[in-house]
């Protein structure tokens, strides 16, 4: 495998797994085997990557490239895909994101953890923490995906992740989004519960570490990467470090638990109605059929400004399907009207709640007072 090192982002040529929109980006990540599980695919489709970009940079949102503006940073989609797959997320787990940035990854994780998980993030820069909170608020208020999933809302704090208070709780899953020096490996491991998984860039490799016992570990190197290193803590004027206090583990109120249970029951009713109507549920509702994009053959890892932009070598069989693709294209053209457009999505949960014989304040409480 060849490694190509460039220093100027503008010199970068084509992109890996580029798409015209979020769904097409995910289609291409699946074809290239970056996304391999259904849970991860659903989370990536549910949150539009472009929503986490500044408006003037959104045209690059669906390229497999990292993006940085000031302190705001997003890793390349292929990296987030590998991280999500390696974390092996399940409902109800606790997750700690070190260098949580825009909150894009934390929000996708929250869709899988569900309402009884724990979702915490630590971000060094206060302006980025505020940016992440704004993006989280926008997602909750406006995205129909919020009603399709049981969401574990992330909580973000500002501070250096190397200064987490030693009396903090341990987590089932931990991810660090900056290069970890060897001397900090044990510190990172200390944040993990027995049976937990830690994913981090360690010595130029994206590394998965599983804690199999109190002092037992399994380590797997996933991918060659290059991340900017963790920033070392600064001493305060008193000479003491500034300990980061993570959010407390919240206990849900009975009222909130009732809302979760009612929404869950309504979703089951909606699903059963769909099964009775057409023999399948909402899970496999077909998306608008889009053109297939031929997979590119990737034989390099590309690093730009210490950020990894591409990775895996594609399957040699990818290049043998040009005839099939051409035949499929002709079939699509014959069966799809030229002006066909995807139907707007229907928020079945919202429609069902609004139709219930309940007082309006209770309806809006069940909908989390969302605008859409």
C-alpha cells in the first residue's frame, strides 16, 4: 500500500465515496465496505452530514474528506464509519467522546444508545462546544429522525480530556478523536469498564482496545491514520491542573419515563399497522431509487494536514461490473419517469400523536415541543 503525503488541501484531486447528497454518500461508503452493519447505516442516514458544516462550506459535505475551519473540525466519513463499526454500539451503553467537536459523531451514537444510554463529550475549545450544542438543538427541533429513533441526547463539557477528574465513572465505550501519545495509553484505558471498548489513534494507527478483565486487554490495529496529537494540559496560575468534571449520571423522572413508554407504544402500533397494510414494516421502506455510482479503486492512504482522507483498498472484483452497471442504468431509465421525484417523508409518530384525543399541552410534551 502506498502512502501519499500532501501539505495543501487545495491540491487534492478526486474524493473517495463522493455523493450528491447524504444518502448517496452512505451508499458509496457501504459499497466500499466502510459501513458494514445495519445499525451504523441507519445512524449515518438519519443525520445529514451537511447540517454540521458552516453554510459557505456545505458543497463539500458529501465528499470523503475531513473539514476544518478555525477550531471546528469534522473527520472524513470513512474514518467515522470505521470508528462506529469498531465501537460495536448497543442500546443502553455509556459512551464518552474525547474531542467531541461538532457533536456529529455523538449524535449518531445517541441514535443507537437509545433513551437509557449515557452520551458524554469533552471538547477543548469552548466555541466548538457552543457550536455542538447549537447543532444538537437544531437536530432535536427540526429532524424527523428524532421521532424515528429513541435518542440518547449528548451532553458536552469544555476542558482538556487529559484532565478528567479521577473520581469520574468509567464507560462502556470510549473514543478519542486526536492522536494519543504512548505515555497516555494507560490513562485512556483507565476510563474503560471491564468488557468495554476504546477506539483511538495510537502511534499512527486507529486502534481498538477491548478490556477483557481488570488487567487484561485485547488490541487490534484497524487502519493507518494520521491525527493531530492531543494538546497537553496547561497548569493554572496556582500550579494545579483544571480537573474536568463530567456530567452527572442523570436519573430520569417518572414523567419522562412515561413519555418514553408512550412514544414506544405508539411506534409499535404504527409498525403493526404498516405490517397489516402491506406485509412489511417501516424498517425496509424503499428509498427513492438513485443512480448507482461505480466504485473507485483505491490503492493509497492520503494524509492532508495531519488528517486522514482515504483508506481501504477496494475489492478487485469492483471493476468487473461495468456491463452490469450499464444494463442496470438502462433498466432504471426505462422504468423511472424523467420527472420522478422522491415523495416527502411522513412523520407517522407526529401524525399519530396529534390525532390522539388529548389536551394540546400533553401532545406537545409527547413531541418534545418540536417545531416540525
